[in-house]
C-alpha cells in the first residue's frame, strides 16, 4: 500500500466520524418545543426516548457497518492489493534484473574466475618448473665454471714448474740456436764427445802417423815425460825430476790423476772451449785406461802368423778398451758445458758454494743441470713455503718430480747397460789369458 492510499483512507474515516457527530447534535437541537410538553407525559416520553435510542442505535450500527466495509474494502483490500502489486513489481523487476545480472554478468565472471583459478596453479607449476630448471642449469653452469677455475688454478704454471720447464727444453730454440738447448742438447754433445775420445785414443794405440806413439813406446814415453814437465809439474810439491822448469805450470792441481774429483765433486761443469779442460779430459782417460801404447808391428812381421796374431790381438784389445773408454768418456762428457741454461741462482739458493756454481758461457753441463733440478732446488728454503696452503702446487710439483724421476731412471738404466757391457769386455779379456778347463784338470796326461 502506498503512502497516498493510507493517507486518503484516514481522511475519509475522520470525515465520516465528524459527520455522524454533527448529525447527533442537530437531532438534539432540532426537537420542537412541543416535544417538551409531550415529554412531560410519561407514555409519550418513554416512546419518544425509545424511538430516539433506536434511531441512534440504527445510525451507529450503520456507521459501524460503513466503517467495517470501509476497512474491509478500502483499507484491507487496497493494502493487500497494493502489497501484492508491489511484491509483483519487486519480483518482476528484481527477478528479471537478477537473472540478467546472473546470466550476463556474475556467471561469466565466475566462469572467468574459475578459469583463472584453474590456470593460476598450472602457470605456477610451470613457473616453478622453469625456476627449478633455471636453478639446475645455473648449478650446472656454476659447477662447470668452478671446475674450469680449479683446473686453471691447478694447471697454471707456477715458479716451481717453470723452473723445470725452462730448464728442460729439448726442442725449443734458445738464444737463436736452431738445435735448441737444455739436457737433450748436452746429452747429444756428450755422446759425440764420448765416441770422439774413444776413436782418437784408438788411433794413438794403433801407432798411427802423427800421434805420440807413431815411433814406438820409448818415443811415446819421452813425449809423455816432456808433457808432464811442461804441463803438470808443480815445484811446490817437491823435486819431481823436471829440473829448473818454470814454477808456474799451466795445470796445477793434477786433475788428470783425480777422476773422482771430476766426476763426483761439487764442480760439475767444465767449459770445453778452454784447451786446459779438454786436455784434462783426454789425459785422465789415457793415464787411467791405456797410459802407453805398444810398439808398432814391423811391416815384414805381418806376413808371419805371429805378426798377424799380434795385430788381431791388438784389434780385440782396442775393441775392449773402447768399451771402457765409452763408459768413462760418457761420464766425463756429461760434465761438459753447452746446455745454454744457467742454474747459478737455483744452486746458490740450494747452498752450493759460488766457486762450484758454473756461470760461464754456453750454459751448464747435463750433470749439473740434473743435479740442480733433482737435488739443489729442494734445498732451497722457499721450496716448502711455495707449497704451503696450496694443494694444487703439490699436484703440479708431483708431475715435475715424476718427469725428473723418469729422466733419472733412464740415466740409471743406461749406466747399468754400460756397466754390464764393460764387465763383459773385461771378462772376455781375462778369458784370453786364463781359459776355463773342461773338467779334466785332475786326470793324468796321456
């Protein structure tokens, strides 16, 4: 029910009640004066009052019925109708609006939200998978980079490895030398010098023309004596039969008599460009292995069996002496300079006296080079300091030590071969003079 309908019904009710009250007042005031006379009579008064009360009662009942009809028809039905109408309008408007809003707005929004809610976990799973893949990829890249850094740190040369590398250059050109430098060069030089020593002395032992032994043993002894007096004689050691020769010989320490001093002394390099050193190496081998040669065999004696036998014996003797010459000559030749490598700083740091450290031209010998790398460098106080708190330094140094051990083992193997060949040569020489029996030494002669 609208506010206007309710207001109109209240107005009509108030108007009817006012009209009824006015009618009552008019009925009372309009009674004729004669009625008072009649009211004075008892029968008339009773009838009139009864009629008046009936009339009033009828009017009041009519008013009440009218009001009841007004309430039922106007108020109740109108309000109910208005209420139903408004409910119908509300239902029609709200239902249609809600249905349109639900179908066109809210339901699609819910569907889109559901799609988004369903797609979000899937996308999050994809993102998490991508994140995990990226993390694993980064871990792999980091591990690879770490391994590369560690490998670079392990294999980058340090001062210790550079010492070995710079001194063991077998094929690299050093100082413009096409033949290279290092131990390979001096080893080839030592082999050539060794063969030269043996061949040169074999010519002397064969009494070749131009040698000290071409005129026989007596002439060679005189030449050797003269060489001793002019070269090795030292008056400070007493009268040695050379008379009044100068008191300042060219070679004063008589190194030709001290082979161990040359081989195993602290001085391991001799400059072969100095004539004195070359003479020492030649003389020390000759005086130790074959001081003098035999007399030449006369030409006419070679036509006899005894002369030919003597010549063949000398060839056999030369072959055996050459074997010994090669062993001793190789040991001496490895003390010859020529590596083009300077190890003075390394040896001095290892405690070797400066007087025994070679700093001359052409570089140190093979033996001094190997001595510096395999012994002297370990005596350097900084050797251990360079490897403290650096495990990779130990790994690199182990590789250098293994390489040097292989080199040393090769030298030892060669020395063992030389020793076996020399022993076989000496044993063969003894067999010529003392042949073993056949197990019949105790039997009587026939």
